[in-house]
């Protein structure tokens, strides 16, 4: 899983691997310290976090495949059903800030146990739902569980891998995007009115079991695990190092007083809307053109794979090249691929349709890598968790658009104008990148940086 750090069951294997330099930064051997604290490789923490992320991913990435059967079986109109996905995004997004605060003070154990009950129980409950309000309630409760898992998993990487945060965060977010690829074919093969209850119940049991196992495996390092053995020798700590690289650290209140944050917030809403619109509706969009069922299945199956892989590839690109240029190019291409997706559907070309779905997702999904990185560049790393939690609430706007608003737009205007609007939002976000510049007083105005 990592160079020089095998997932071994004993501390010695990891310590030997890091002796050659892997896992150590600035003279601090993080891997050996983690192994000494845990008694085994810290990569098991990432494996548990990634497994939990993959387990709960059906809430976001399987909805498009199961919603037609739910609509037919419960006789629910499209706009009302679309609101289910909006509720999911709202509760998944807003639950992360309080969950993160709880985890930082009390650890991940009880919190992830609650997440397992909510996320697993939500899907199991859907199998027995008979009315719209029950769908709203169960999907919202499950969404809280998903939000807990998401923030716990991402911060597990931050806590145990101060030397390899980018890689390990990418592993977790990739698992969330790509994990459901194993589930979608099963759902598509059984997404009928007669069979969908069994499908939902089986997925819910899988979510419950995997997340419960993760809740018992995850643990946090002691607060002083990086300060032991006389490391306080005058070197800069993590905050000092971050400040020397990125400039001053802003509090959340200070961040909110800058125009750059609000432009980032608007861009996040636009990109989340474009991204989630495809995720939530790709199956029905393909069916709208009368494309073969295989086209819809391939689109729904490969979509999360493209989303997951892109987060590693383009996330790495932002570390090597200008972050703003990679971000702008990615968003502009995401918009163009969405426009092309409509054209491919109109032409009835299933192969091109699937290719354009993959391109659209490849270039929009890394928004969940771009924004936290650029936010840390502009506002420092000391308060990055709280600051990003505030920015992440913009996903609520994307969820409302892709669910409730999209449902009404499709009912009144049709699928093509709705998807073209999603493409226009991505293009606007890409153009807005060129307006961004570091906040005044950040110390980055004239300094060369990947953010510039």
C-alpha cells in the first residue's frame, strides 16, 4: 500500500522499512512511532478507514440505480423522489462538523459504532419503506452515518500520517468514490419492483458489518505521540512549518471576512451541483434517450471508478504543478464533457455516452481534493479542519440542485436543458479560478506557490 511500509502485523517490519528513510520527515520517524504506539502498522488504520468509506458509498453512488425501482414500486413522482437525494447531501454535509469535534475530544470508537447503526440501519429500513416520508427519514438518518464515516476516515489519515497526508487522504476519498463499483452491477441486475427490497436489505447488512468492524479497529494516537523522546529541540512544529510554507494561519472568523472565501464557496456549490447531477441521475438520463440497458449499467458502474482514480491523479498533479491551473483546466473540461454528454445521448451513441460520463466525472470529482488544498494554501493549516468544514457546507447547495431543483427542471424543461445547465455551472467555476488570488496579508501575494 505504501512504498517501504508493508502492512505487517508487527512493529519491527515497519520500523525496518522506515529506517531507510520512508515514513520519516525532518528527522522524525512517524511510521516507527506509530508502530510503537499501535503495536502494528499504521496502514491498518487506513485500511479500516477506506473499508468503511467504501461500505457507505452506495448512499451517494447507487442512488441513481435504485431510484427508478423505488419510484415505480411506491408510485412517487420524480420531483418528490429527487428530494431524497437532496436530504442525503444536506445531512451528510452538516453532520461532519459536530462529528469531527466529538471525535477530536472523545475518539472514533463510539462515534463510528453509531455511524454503523445509522448507515446500515438506514438501508435495511429502506427495504421495508412504504411511503415517501419514510424514505426521507431513513435516507437522512443514513446520511448522518455517512457523514460521520467520511470525517472520521479523512481525519484518520491526518492524525496517523503527518508525513503522507495527501496520499492517505486520497486513498480514503478514492474508496468512497470507487467502492460502490462492486455493488452497482448487483443493483442493476436486480433493480426491479419485485427484487429491490432484497437488494436494499443485503446492502444494508453489508454496510452494517463492515462499519462495525471498522469501529472496533480505529483508534487515535495519543496527543503527545509526536513530542516524545526529546524532540522539542528548537525545531519548528507542524504549525510553524505550515506557516513558513503557506503564510499566516487564519481563524474561521478571519477567513469569512475575505472575498476569496465567498468566491470559493460559490465555486464549490457550482461544481458540487454539476458533479452530483450526473451521479444522481445518470441512469435515468441514459434511459431518457432510449439507450440500451447495458449503457446505463456501464455508466453507473464505471462512474465511481473514474471519480476515485481522478482524485489520486489530479490531486498529485496539483502538488507538482500550479494548483490553480490544474483546477481551472479540470473544471472547464468537466463542463465541456457534460455538454458532450447531451450531444452523445441525442446521437444515440452509447459508447460515446459512456466515455463522456467517465470524462465528466474524472474532471469534476477532484473538487474534493482541490478545494481543501487551495483553502490551506490561502488560510494556513492550523485551522484547516474547521475552515474546510465550513466550506464543505456548500455541498448542501449542490445536493439541493442535483435532487430537488433538478427534479423540477426535468419535469418542466426536460433532461437536456437540465444537464446543459450543469455543464454551464462547471464552466463558470473554471473561469472563476482565474479571478482567485491569495488574501491580502497572507504572505503569499508575491511568493511562488503551487496555489498560484
